[in-house]
């Protein structure tokens, strides 16, 4: 299988938008997406399951983290993208274009995103009662947990567990999230089967299971993995720390087994002496839209994430 080379997306195409989360709401059709601006308002729900693996301190050492979570959100005084960015959930929304990259950008702490422009804005994390989660023949209940809030902007209830409570990742198993609804949000139920295991074969010239992959700033970076389902999405990220600021270069690819991060963007990485904590992240995700009364849109996302420490030259 031959890797393809891709050019950078335009800023508009590279932005991750909530407008693509299309679903039928109740018995009717969703209202048009609210425009950006001080009068923007809307609502969405995100149900998410992620298994992530990452390098330890010893050679060949790998750790695993498993997380199940839910967010039901109402917002005002901002648009969907701004709300999802403040929540830290922007990456969960479907890219507007595949087989593209966006230029390197800084990752601001959430507190720095909240400036004077959001003085009249509000994000409510809605308590919809318990959310029942089932994986195959096993089930758990997610209880709403009080969220301490971020200044006066963000408050409400969150749902989640980091230990799985007896649920485990197994490819092909159906996962179902269901709620009877509350607080002006109707009932919903959505299901999706867990995607195939993600096996990253090569990063550049290296097998990441054997050696820390090398990112050459003067060369394209081919990434090869075992292909999955064509309607799944693979997200690729090169991240690093530069003078205390987290930076990242992100791409989105069709799950066909290969992608090339173009040298035109890799040249924008700083000299190796100016960066630390370099890493390459490869993530496979599968999603299903859903609707409910009182919601503009909803999405269930299943993702497998492999993170490898990297070298830059």
C-alpha cells in the first residue's frame, strides 16, 4: 500500500465544526445552526468512550487508560465551536475535510480561552438524570456529578468514569448510551459497535513498537497502520512543548491505512533544541449521531488512541 502526500487545508477546512453533527430531533428536523456572535446559542450532547495507550519511562513500556464520559450542553453568547473549545471537546467533532492537515498551533489552557469577550456568555452542563451504558452483556450507570465551574461561564453536571466499572474494550461489541431525559432534554438512545484494534505499523522509517519514531523536519512523514473501515476517521497529531507552551500539528485522514504529513508543515516545527516532549498521536474514531427533544444535535464517539514518544531532527 502506497502512502499519499497531502497539502495543508485552508483554515476554514481545517476547523473542526459542530455543524456536521446532523441528526433528526424528536419528530422534526433540527433548526439551522446558530451563527457566530454574541447572540449565538444552542445545545448538543456528546457521549464518548476512549481507550488510549502511551509510552512509559522504560523502553518498550506501554500504559493504558480507559474513559467513558458524557456531556449534555446548552450555551449562549457564543457559537458551537467556541463552546466546544472551552469545554475541551473540539477534537470530538467530525472534521470538515479528510486527508488534510492544519498548520501548527498552540494549545491554550482553558482559563486563557475565557476572556472579556465571554463576559455575557454561559455554558450549562445539563443534568439529565442517570445515563445507562451497555457494552455487550454488561452495563453500568453514569450518575451526574457536580462540576465546580470555570469562573461564571461554565457550570453544571458531568458524567464519567475512568475505570470502566467492569466494562472493557472489545472490537465489534455494541455500546449503547440511553437516558430518560430531564431539565428540558428529551429521552435518547444511541448505539455503535466498537471499531477494530488500531495497529500502527510505521511512523516515518520506524516501527514505533520497537523504537522512538523520528520526525524529520526536512522530509514528508509517512504514517502506516492496519486499515479499518472506510467510514471511520484517523486523526494524526504531532505535539511538542516549546518554551512552556503546548503546540500541535493536526491532520485528519480516511481510515485506509496510510497518510503523509507534508514537509511544508513539518518545516514549521522549531529546531530540536527549542522543543521538548515530542510525540506522535494516532487515533481511530467511529461516531453515530443521535437526536432528542431540546437538543440541536448529539454524537456518540468511540475512539482508540496510540501515543508514541518521538524524536525530532
